[in-house]
C-alpha cells in the first residue's frame, strides 16, 4: 500500500490536472444513491465559456445533450432610452435574441430570467451606453412602463415556461433598504400587468439563499421573515445559491442551508441558478480565499439532488456548465475580480475535461 501511495503521489506531482482530479481520495459519498424517479427538471444557463460564436454553439449543444430545461438570462443591460422613447431596440440586443432563438434546444422547458437590477444589485441595470434614466423613485411610472414593455417583449420572443422578473432582489433590500418599498411597488405593478397578459405563466423574483439563510443585516430575524413572506407570495420560491460565498463547504453545512429553506418555503422551490467552485479561489481585492476541490463540488451537487427529490423542487439550474477562463480573459480589468468568483464552477473544466460532479449529474438526469 505504501508503494502504491508513493507511485500515486509521484503521478500527482507530475500530472497537469492533479489538483482537479484527486487520485488518492475518490470523489463521491459511497452511501449516496439516486434510485428514485427524478421529480425535478435539470438544466443550465446559456452562459458561454468562451468569447466566440463557436463557444455559444457548443454551449447550446451541451445543454441539448445534458438537460431537460434551460435558462436564458438577460442581465447585461436594459435599453431604457429606446423603450421610453419608443425607438427601435439596439441591434446588439435584437441580434443576440435572434442568435439565442436560432440555437434553442428542442423539447426543453425554458426559464427566462430578467434583471431590473445591476450586477452589484444596488441600483437599476444601466442602458447599453452605461446610462440610467432620470427618476425620482424607482417606482416612477416611466421606469415601470419601460420595464413592463421590456419584459413583455422578451416573453413574447421566448415563450418561457417560467419567468423571473427580478434577480437576487434581497441583495437590493440589504444594500438599499430605503428604496425597498418603492421596489416592491414597481415589481407589484409589473407582475400584476403580466398576469393579465399571461395568466398561466409562472412568475417569481429570485433571492440568494446564502443571504436569506445568513443575512448580514442588523436585525436578521426580521429580515428573514420579510424575505420569507416575499417569496411565499410568488408563484414559486426562486433561489440563487452559491454556498462558497458564505464559506459553506461540507455536506453538513449545505444541509443546514437546505433545512432552513424548507422550513421557510411554502411554495414550490426552484433553483434558478446555483453552483459551487471546484478549484481554490483567491481574490485579494475582496479579501477572499476559499479552499476547495472537485470532491467538495460533487458533495454539494449530491446534497442538492437529494433535497430536490425529497422536497419536489420544480427545477435546478446549474449556472455554467463549463469553466469560462477563455471568456474571463476578455473581461475588462474593472470586472475581472468579480468575474473570477464563479469562473471555476463548471461541471467541466476550461479544457473540456469532465469533473466528478458531471458523472453525478448524468446519473440523476437518466432517472
């Protein structure tokens, strides 16, 4: 045994991917089984791993082969000026939509997620030129009417089975508490009008489980109740969850978060985006260092699947199917550190090598 361990250690030192695929410690809980018929849909977002059109095609092709649901996200900009002034939408947007529709996987359920909020979730998502419209309150009619027009346009283009009209909105509640009531008024107006046009379409707004379960606020109990009431008023409880952002790293950690979720949710649960890193993360500018590996990623996925089946989740969307190192290299310096946070959450690494969690994914998919 010692000789075998020594040989494996030597191989590990010389192997390029040793840190990704441990040879000495196999991944997977030997007690883990997924024997029951699967009760939830499984999918990925169409976030592409590289900057080229071929990378987009490869992403949709992967989804076609490895999912029964997919997610289109629109959170890069909102064409405010065109919407407010009744002008043609930017060609960049219409070309993007046409491209996505041309690659639409057949026979898959669709989640359409649209963000009103910017990436930091502390204000409106800007226009393509970086500007935002003038307003007194976020609930001003000029904002509400433009956003309703935008959401209806995208809904009519994609015909989704599920629609998220606000992404990770509890982050806005944390960062801009004085604007929260205005936000509720705005999205209440949007949801009410959408229900009149699409009465059977399932609507929700997503919140981050990591900042619902362990919120960094002065009165966490009141905040938790507020977010609980908010999500239970939706058609489904829409969850965004990245455990590593709160230092959750073991099955016990993961399960505590799920137990919290199940105690709060009264409506069907859906993970609109989730993931866990498979490589150690270091971002000094955020004072962030997270030690992890492919086995920890697989452990999270196993725990997620077990809970999803036992509690009849609607669906699970793993955010990126493959590490996006190639795309990340094209990010401007101002966003590189932010983009690095999720870069290594793929079930496939940046070279196209499948991680252990991909085997777990496929085992559940065939059930």
